[in-house]
C-alpha cells in the first residue's frame, strides 16, 4: 500500500502535530478502510481517532506502527460522541441504535458500504475526499489506482484461482477482490463453485475440482499455522494436485482505495510468474 512519503516520514519521526484526543473536533473513523484512505487525504492532525481494527494485525490495511500512533476507538456511540468530532466516518452496517444516537447529537456522519468493484471503490474515495474537502487528493489517489490497474491488466488466457483470506475463508464472486483478480488475469474458482461474496470453502470441494492457482496469506502470523492452512498444504502434497501456490499478504485483502495499487501489483507479479 502506498502512503505518501512525506506523511510516513512525519508519522515516524513524530514531527506532525498530535491528533486531538478529546473534545477537539477532527475526524473520527469507525471504518478501517476509511482509515487507510484518510491517511492519503488529510494530515494526521485532522484525525481524532481511527478504528481499532486498524490496530490489529489481521484486520489492518495500514502499517501497524503507523496505526498505533493514533487514538483508536471501539465504535461505541458514547466513545465517539465524547470526542465531539467534526465528522464521523462509519460503516453502513452500523447498528441502528448507534445511528440514532449520532442523529440525536447532531453529528455529521458519512456511512460507507463495502465496494464490490474497483470503480465502486474509486467512487468511495471520491466521496470521502469530498467529505473532508480534499477532492484534488482524492482524484490523485484514483489516478494511481487507474495506473496500477492498467499496468496489471492481463491480455492472455485467464487462470482459475482461489484467493484464501485466512483459514478456509475464501473470496467469492461479486467482490472487489474478484474484480481485481479478473483484471490481473485470473478467473475466480470460488465463483465457479457458485460462491458469492465471502464464505467458507471445504477442502473436499477444492480437491474434486481444483484451481490452477491458490493465493493465500500463509507465511505471515497465525495463518501459517492454522489448521485449515496445514490441511490444505497436506492435501495438495498428498494428492499431487498441479496447483501453483503463492503468497498474497493478509493486509491486501481487507480494503480497497489506497490498497488497490499494491494488491494489483502483487496479483500481476503472481500471474506473470507462470504460463
């Protein structure tokens, strides 16, 4: 994931003004994907708090060392309201009671859905950029996304692939990851199985109708030692399935926006590594 060099340097050496901690206005993000986009759009001093998900290894889309320089929040109405933010960025899945609490206190809230495609993710970047008054930076980020997608576009035959998110959880059709895979020269085997969105996939189904490629986050953190990962590797070895295996980092599966360029670069590198 690309984050502006000036921003990263600023965060690492502590030269930026510290984010407000309580009652100081600013932006409170309850959405980990909005966290990643905000880092591209606004200075750290405008961010009052980010989602606690961005401070956990399995759910972050930004470097942990960067995420942990910010105040985290657990998404409770009381906690967020107490910060008195100028803007709250939340998920469309936010509980009705929390929405009602925000409405009663008159908070300005931007609710974001999960984008199912690259174009939808770009539209969301533009939406966030407009909400924080940084349309030019949003346009620049979207231009980087376009460039990465164009550079990764595969013009030859597609390769059936499964993209494991962790354990036996796999990405299906009608998702942002599915769209990225398609642009990079893969056909989503999970969609071929009939799986839409994200779901669990038994290894028996994979063995009966294997893909050409398996992309998984193994080798990083607990995913390397998960029972599902161990059984998957054993099944491939014992059955002699002609499956090409490659690592796809866990941080690249959680969000779109500024994560897309890095994800497309990795998918393109994998696709170009075999016939």
